[in-house]
């Protein structure tokens, strides 16, 4: 036997510099090696191994052999798959469709999971876009600003700008193309047909110009309309024009009576124009600037349109320099600052902003969970296809082509998912809008939640990102295939194992994200339950409320009217309680400043503020409110008798912590000469304002001791059929047929309006979390199933060697639960951060509430257990004999 | 040993002729040429394979991997129809060339 020599290596190193395609190189190496080996075997006996080897190596290294290079390059040039070619791109897309047709379940499962993520994200984005980003539906609406006054000494509370200061701004400013102010009011409209209550904005010239919207009939206000003594003018909304004048084109010049005063109609605005807040009409504000010194006059909300090319910063700088000038003239307002903010940003409360963006973050997490699900499905596919991919590489496919093929598959899933997701989002939008119409809350008029073009672009963007997120890891893994190793027998197992490890990581991620969401949702749900269980400390069931308005300016006549209405209602069978007052408890309290006798206040604004209701004695019986000390307000508390007040326990704690409040005297309102009211009783603190935050102090006075009577709130207690708008109108028809009734609602309706953001957005949070949990459970189930499939043989061996079914179930569940535990731990850390973001939606729940954490952990553990138990039980049905024969 | 020029011009003819009767692999061709020319014509891997690949590129011959029982996998070359035509043409040329030489030199083979 001659000495061995590795001719293959020699040939390979000789050929390797030729730059051949791998398959051409493999061919020539094999052919020449075989040649040289045969020749070597024959030469060695004749001339010896060393000489033979030297001769053949010399021949191999002869320059002449280089001539093979160009020939081989030409001969074997099978063009590899072009990575960037358009035709091969479509071929790959067609191939993906074909291969998905063979396994429709993968496509269906992947697209459904991703569609949930894309659908929820799109829904949330369309709400954010329609409410916050789209802005007002006017030209250059991003330049429309509202100007508020902030007093840093009064916790930065926003205030209106006095008329006199507005006049100064208007004449001095240089940064606004249009500037105007308004004060909203609700007035009685008469003249022509029925009396009605309507929301009207008293506006200055320039106000309507801010929007750039032109009237469809007539004109809008000019500077002359604001001059005192000029004819009072009004501009109608389209709705008012339609309802009262049947779109009569000769309406301009006609007269309309507001609170008994005639106004000349000068124009009509286009349909759906309700700026600034669902206005029915605009009237000219007529005030004489000369009458007011700095800081005086009616409080206005200012709106302006900043000139093109000028930033909010510059505009605010301009305002600040005028403010400084004003402060010199009026020491009382020295500290206040007026500042302009984008209209929508200023009008939407910060907590709604925070809530919407927290929810957007939540749906992005759902989207990530669904991406991880798709990634896992693709991983499973490529592990089943590692052999196919190895053959493709061996046959000349480049790794780039395999990489792209996998990405295209995830793109195909994302394409289906985005179509499905848009359908889901559209369903959600319809539901959202229907709910918004049902809720009858004062939603912003500019809110327009639809699949706008930017929303659709957003869908395309997130679908692209999602397909990359879901496809990148599987694509990298699939292109790393090693044809040599993968084509060997049993190689499948090792590559599957690597894929499974990454799949496990994805499942941990899914569980982590959905745990975070579920934890947040747990807190939110708890707070919804607390809100629904909220005890307002007054009766809310079987109570109907409305507001009636007097038609005259004479308070004495109005008072007589209201007293007649009260007694007529009290004598109506079926009505168990009648209340009249200046507001409805709950969200309808008025606010006032309170001065306590014997205490001194530097400035009027330093007096404490309090919620305030002026009530008839019926308040206590209708709302089941009982005094805890002293007495309630009775029918004896009338005009001419001692002025009385009842205060809440919070009021006592705040102002009389160590004294008996009964007998103390307080004075309400800004008027320093108002009559003192003597405290005669104490009631429990009732729910007021919004459900969150501390309940404010409350003062209750006697309605019939008041002086001003324009309108009153009415509450009637009784079964639904006896207390309703119809029943109220029937009684009013007898005693006061012409008074308008407005704001009819039941007490529970009123309360639910105050709490709707918590309930609706909270409910959506819960839906997001449940979707994420389901996706994660499916992901866990899939990964455990794959692992069970991989370990069929092992389980067979274990069963054959005497393992019980319980042992097998235990082994598999332990694996699933290990991932769940890691995932839940990571998720809770994440959830703590998310809860901070979603804090605005929480009510009476602390983000660290242990009962919530434990409950959520139990739900998660149970779900994970079920998801891994199902495949584990399947594993026990393995027949040892068959399992051992497999593979 | 023949001069390189002459050898190059004629070796393609030789290879075509050797492949006429049956497909052969590279080492087989090298041995046959050497033995039949009684050592006058010799080849090495460096001279043989550029030639074979050139002929293959011209589609005169085609190489196929063949596994025979109890033998290693080898690349066998076979004549294509084009190769057969080329062989006929070369034979014709050769005959004319030899006849012309003979007429000029008066050399006569027995």
C-alpha cells in the first residue's frame, strides 16, 4: 500500500483561487482528484512515492492548468437567484402563496393573531388621530391657539382673560393674524315659533375670522358690531337656520329674541360649524372698553390664529411683553401670565392625553405579542423546512434568497393580517362612534374617528414593521442553513432544537408582555368596579332631573313661577319627592368662594372655595340626605327670615377642626357686602365633581332665600313611569306652559357621564389584555406542542422504562411553567411601569395593590398551566412501541 | 516528442477520435494517448483538462458523472452530434493535409 497523500486538499487549494461557483468547484475538485489519485497509485510502484508525488504536484501546479478557470466559470455559470431582481421577487411571492396553500392553517393562525394586533393598534390610532392629531377642520388649524390666564399663586389654575386686557392685547399684539374672545351662555330664544334654550357664544369681532370659515348667507361680525349702542347682531348656525327658519334665504335682516332682547340676524354659518363648542348661535359682544381699567371686565376665552411662519414660542413672547405692561397698571394681576397653546392640546384635558397614549402603548404591546406569535409560526415552518432550504442552497440558491423568501412569507402573513386588521378596526370604530353618540356627553365637536388617509398610511407602516419584526429572526435562522450538516440523516433534530430555543425566548417575551398588560388591566378593572360601586352618599335610583328656565328678567315673578311649579309637582300623584335648586348634586354643584366670620383675607381670591347648592327643603327627602348634627333646611327658611346654611363634614374638618360649626357664620360669593349665613346643620360629604381626587368641601343654602332666579334644576323622585320628561311637561303645561325644559336625564345617566372615560377606556384596556393573554396562551401551547412532538421518542423511552403518565405530564408542564414564571416576572416589572403611565385611568386603587397583583398572577399561572397541560396530556397517549420506531 | 504547436493542433483530433467508440474519463484518455503513441504523446492534468473543458464549452463533448459498480464516481466524456461532425471534418482535413505533404515530399508509406 503506497503512502497516502491527500490529493483532494491539494487540488482544492489549487482551484480555490479561480473564483468558481461552489458547485463548479466541487465538480472540478472531484474530477481532478480522482485523476491524480489513480495516477499516483500507478506511479508509486514504478518511481516511488516521493517522486510520484513531486511529479504530479508539479503537473498540477503547471501554469497551463490556469486555463481551466475561464472555461469553468463559463461552463458552470448557472445564475444564482438574484436577490434584488423584480421577477424573482414575484416568483418568491408566488412561491409563498403556493406554500401557504399547502399549509393554510399556518397562514390563518398567523394572520389572525397579527390582525388582532394590527386591528387594535389601528383602532387606537384612529381615535388618537381623530381626537388629538387631526386638529380642527379649518385652514391652517395647527396655527389656531387658545389663550388662558394662569396664576402661579393659585396652583396654576387656568382662568379667563378680562375684557379690558383682551382689548389691550388686540390693539398691541403683532403675532396673531386674527384674535377674538368669547363667553358662552345659554339663553332663551323666542320670536318666530317655539321657545327654546340654546347655547350661544357672545363673541368679539375677529373671533369667527380665526377659523377662516365664511358664512353661507350674509356676513360675520365686524368691529362696528362690538360698539355699544350699535344694533345687536346675531349669526345663526346651520342647525338653527334649518330648525327655526326652514333654510329661508331671506333670514338676514330678520329679528330674533334672546332672553327677551331683539337681535338682527346678519348671517348663517355652514353646516356642522359649531366653533368653539357646539354653539347654536353667535351674538356680538357689546362692551365699552373705556369703562374698564386693567384687569376688569367680563372674563373671556381668547382664540387666535398665529401668523404663518411664527411659532407659538414667539407668540407667547409677544403676549408676555404685553402682560408685563399690564401688570404695571394693575398690581393685583402682577403675577399672572397669559399664554397661548395649540387649541386642541389646550381643550383636551391632560389626563385624557395621558390615558390615550397609555392605551396606545398598551396596544403596541399587543401588537408585539402577535408579532412574536407569527415569528414562532414561521420558526416552526423553517425548522420543518431546513432540509428543503439545504437542498436549495446546495442547488445554487444564495443565502440571501432564502433570507428573502422567509421575509416575504412574513410579509404575506402581514398583508393578509392588515386587510383583516382594517376590517376589525372599522368594526371597532363603528362601535366607538355608536357609543360616543349614546353617551350624550359633550364630546369635542372636531372629534372625527374614521379611517382617514393618514390612518391607512399608519396601517401600512405598522404592517411593514410587524412583518419585519416577525420575520427577521426566522429569516436569519433559515439562511444560516448548512447544506452539509442539514442533509445528513437525523440532522433535523439538531436544527430543530436551535429553533426551539429561540421559539422559547419568543414565548417568554409574549408572556412577559401580556402579563404587563394584564397587570395594568387588573388595576383598571378594579377601579371600574370601585367606580360602579361608588357610594355618592345621596340617592341616585328612581330620580329624574331637568332644568327649567324663566322667561322674564324679573326675579320676583320668576320666583313665584318656580314656587307654583314646586307645589304643582308635589301635588302630582306618583311623584315621591320634589327638589328645586340651583344645581343637581353629583356633577352639578356650583362653585363659590366662602368667607368665614372672624377670619381675615388679604385679597378676595385668597378666600377658600367650596362647592355650593341652593336647595328647597325637598333636597333632603328626595336624595335621602340626613343631617348628622343640627338641622336641615326647612320650609320655614324663607325670604325675610335668618339666612341659613348647612355644611358638609369635609367643610367642618377643613375650617372648624376643633370647633362646633353650628352657629358660626359664613358669607358666600365675591360680594363683600353679602348677607351672613348662619350654619345650622352638618351633612355627610357627598360626591361632587369627578370621581377621582378628594371630595371638595360643600355648602348648602336655602333656595327661597336667594335673590336671583333665572333658572332652576329640578329633581323628581319616583317610579320611572311617574317621573319623566313627559310627566314633567304635563305638569308644566298646567302652571307654566311657556317655560323651556332642558337637560333632561336620570340621575344614574348624569353620574355615568362623569365616569365614562374610566369605564370606556378601562374596558378597552381589559379587552387589550385579554387579547394579549389569549395570544400568549396560544403561543405557549404551540411551543409546548412542538417540543412534545420533538420529544415523542424520549417520552416513548420513558414510558417504556416505567415512567408513569403523571411523570411525563410533570416533565412537560415543568418546561412550560418555567417559561411562564420567567415571563411573568419580567412582565410584572414592565407592568409596574405601564401602570404609572395609565394612572389617569385608576380610581381609588394604588398601583401596588397586592390583591390585584396576586389575582393577576393566579390568572396567568392558570392560563399557562392549561396551555402546557393540553400538549402534555397528548404526550401521555404516545405508544412506546411506535415512538421508538419513529425517526 | 512532438513540438508543442503541432501537438496542440492535433490533440483535439486525437481526443475526439478516442471518444468515438465509447465514453471515457480523463485519466483513461491520458493513458490511452500515452500507450497508443508509445510515449511520444504525453499529457498531464494541467494540459488535458483545459482541452477537455474547451471542447465541452464548444459542445463537441459532454461530461457526465457515472457511478459504476465497484468503481468510483467518475466524469465520463462522450461525443455530441456536433463533436461527431467536427471529428469527420478533422479527419477529412487531415487526409488532405497528409496527401498534400506526400505529394510535395514524395514520401510514400508502404
